[in-house]
C-alpha cells in the first residue's frame, strides 16, 4: 500500500480540505475488524487486476468466472437464489460483493445485511444508502458506499456521508470523469472505485491514472487485464 500526501492541483466543488491523504490500491487497515483478512485479499486482487466484473445476470456471471478478474459485484439476485449465486462466486475463488440496492424482494433495510452476514458467504456489500453500509460494517462485512456525482451538492456530501457510514471504500458514478476522481483522491482517505459509463480501455486507463484503486464495469470486454 502506498500512502502519499498531496496538494490540490485544481479547485474541487466541495473544497473539503486543503490537503489530504491518498491511499492507492488498497483498502484501509482495521485490525479489529472481522473482515480484515478479506480486505487484505481484495487489496492483493486489485493490485494484480484492477478491473472488477459487475454482473447483471447469470450469463454475465458465467462470463466473469471465465476471466482472471478476482472481484465480482453482483448486481442481481433474489431471496430465492442469492445464497446459491454467492456460493457459485466463492467456489470459483472470487471475492464477492452484493449490490443490496438492486436485490429483488428485499426491502432496503439493515435486516438485509443481517441475512447476508448470517446466511451467505458474501465478502461485502455496495450501497448508496448510509444505513446499509454502516450495518455491513457492524456485521463484519466490507462496506462500499456508492455515490452518484451528478452535481456539486452530491460531491460535497461525500465526506460527511462516509464518516457516518464508516465505509471501507467508495464507488463513484459515473466513473469516466478523471477530474472528479482526482479531486476525491485528494480529499477522501478511502480507496475509490470508478463505475458507470466505462466503455473502453481508455476510460479504464484514465480512471486508474486519476487515482482510482479499481474500475467496476459491466462491459465484458474489459474484465480481462
């Protein structure tokens, strides 16, 4: 893990701090956190292959498991099949995150996190809801906090909301705006995953060069390093 102190190169909308600590390519260390080992594994996976497979159906999942990508974001599932789908991912030796905002038949309440922690082998979750990310951390799962940065007010809320959720990492959408990733990297002490509207290799390179720890995409052609 490389930690470096940086100064602002451009003025960001929120101007949250004059300087910050940027953590590149690794999740923060929480020695007492039950997910410590998995977090270290995720860091190692991203160091080798920094593209995350975001899968939206069974066909996507089979395609993802046929690549070398080590991390899978599940963007689908229901109470009937979620446990088996997660087992399929884990049996293939992959790290599995569940997008709890997209699950069918689940209300967006923290009880969903209790189910995942108690009845599945999921490594963590991704959600735009602060309460869900906090519940994940409380139940020993890795919590990824998603932000839709469509205007400056959303940007200014990132630091406050991540402080409340205790997120391990943030995912920013759209992920194809390198300038915003650079601003966040300077101002937020969490690894950044860029997702949404990543359409080609140039988008991947630009996001990583701007400071993203990894890129999450549904584009199968980008899942291989």
